[in-house]
């Protein structure tokens, strides 16, 4: 992605963000609360391409090295970990040129709100991210994050959060989101989670379990035990639930798993082959495909269960529905023309129109959260591509041996997918941005497939 900074950018005030205990206002004696809303900032000094923007991210400071369950060595060591997570987020995004805490001097606690400008002006860093961490008497952590323009010697943005020790990484992701959004003008996505299918065992007899993790692969946990095969998970729009397809005794069932309570609710079941359940944007409906008598069509059912409504009724295979962000349309794949192609229809099944043409086959389409593009698997060569909702502006983003099942980051600018290695059949999760240049593999403890990126955490 290539972007140029605008002359004026909005200065965000230090309003805490909310998520579980995130969102508690930092105590009045912490640096992040020392000033109020200041309106528009002056001109940002850097006017080049974001890929050339240097960002220094030193270790977060602490007022005293206090014990915390988040790190056995206390808040001083935790400050380095916080900065490292921010550095990794911005580096792995591929949009900036950050320098991490390992090669930078460490600011004192007092320098967080009053940077030592001569220290940073000679380090080829246009921007500076400084932060701090404090342990409160109740055991919670207060984390502050500041973004500075080094040349202008001016604060651009800041925020603070109070978190339980278990959520320290979320505060770091929030800080990275603050920097990313302020400098790129794009919506954040680091403080989000990913669901996927963890695969173990031999290629012909895989155990498939539902798993979730943070956007960088941390805080991994398994949701199902593997006794029943789990497939195609998707987060609900409010992030509270996961929907997935489960095969028990070879009979498919669509379940909704409540992440907070651990309870599962059956949405629908059938003796007929069932595929690819997907939420509607308002969380009220579930799309899925079901094969009856050799014909596969797309159905809609209330998310709470009930009577299903068939939306397609043509010979062949209709599968893989994905709603547009406003819920008015559905993109899906169908072989009604003789080969896999992508189609768009109204949410009630009317006005079905083919949008993909040319020699490629179009499969597993997924509408961008921004509504401006549709990601899909080019089933002719198994590469990930994107196109406009009308089928135009097709661009290939990956060139692996077998890449498939794209899912969008909450900001609609990064895509995740899974790749199968030639010969071994090993599978892994990858991410790529819309330039196609910044590709990376995500760490998982097992083979991985069917990724689903959730919305930004509340």
C-alpha cells in the first residue's frame, strides 16, 4: 500500500478504550491524563510513503519495578514485552519501518510525556512511540501509549488503559492500533482474534478441532476436543459467539458456541451434507449450503434456530454465501454455468447475477468489511485474488502452491488464508495485505485451515 500523509491530521484525545476491564479510566496521577482534547494538530513533518516511515519504539517505562502476574520479573521487564508486541504488530503489517526496543535507549518514566528530543532526532526515526506500565494496588495494570512526531517535537496521539494482568497484550495491541490508525488513516485491526481449525494426525485421518487465538498467534486455546470434526468457524458480529459446522456420527450440525459461558446451541441439523455456515451482519441469520438429491443450494435460518428458507434453486452446486456489510446482498459460488464462478444475489435470493468471467474459476468468495472488494480463491491455480463487487479489477495477491479460504481483517485491508504444502499436505495460516507484497505465516501449534478473522474487540 502506498499513501501520502495529508497536511492536517486529527489529534485524538486520551480516551480509554473498552474491553472487559479495558476501559477503566487511568488514575489521575498517571501521565496519560495530564492534558485535554486539543483539536487539530499542526502539519505532520513526514510527507513520503508509509513504507519509508521510521518509527522508534523503545521499552515502555515504569515508575517502579513492581511485581505483577504478567511477568515474573516485574513491570520493568513487562515494559520491554509491551514495546516488543507493538513493534511486532507494526513490523509484521509491512506498512512501516519500526525499530524495536532491543536496539534503542530506554526512556525514563518522566520522559514519556516530555521526550528527550536530541536522543531521537539523530536516529532516522520520523515518529516515536513511548509508553509506560504501572502496577496498581488492586493488581491491575495501567498502560499508557504516546505517539510523537520527532521533527516537529509534537504529540500526535495518546491513550491509556487499565487492564487485568492477563490482558496486558491487549493493551499493547491497542497501542499498535492507535499508531497504525493515526499514521495510515485506516481502521485498526491488531486487537482482534482469529478462529481456525487445528488439524493433527495423518493426512487421511485428520483430527480437526476448533481453536482461537489473538491476531498475532498468542493466547492460543482449543475450543473443541476433536471427538467430532469441526469445520468453517465464523465469529458473530458482536464477538460473543462462534458458529461452526460439526460432524457427529457423520451427521452435520451447525452450532453456535458462546465464548463467555462455553455453552453450545444447535442452530440446525440434517442427514444431508451441509457446508459453510455464515452470519448475517446483524447476527440474526445464518447462511449455509445443503445438498439434497445431488443438488446443493443456499439456505437461510434464524441464528436462534427454526425453519430454513431456500434462497437458490438451480441445478448444480451453490455454496459459500457471504453477506455484503450492509446485509443487502450475498456473494456465492455456483457451477450452474459448467464451472465454479461467483455470483451475487439480493439477501432474499432474488436477482442472481454472475460477476466472475474469464478463464479462472471463482470459489470461496468473502465480502470485505468495507464493502469495496470481494476476496476469493482462484480455483484454477489456487491463489488468493480480489475483485470489485461487480467482478472487475481482479488482482492476484498470492502465488503459493495451494492457497484458499480467504477471510478479511476487520479493517478490510489484510487477508488471511490457509496454504497447503506440496507433497506433505501440511497446512498453515498466512496473511497478506492488499498490495500482495507483505505476506507472512502465523504460528500455530498444529496444522491449520479454515481461518476466520473476527471484528475488532470491543
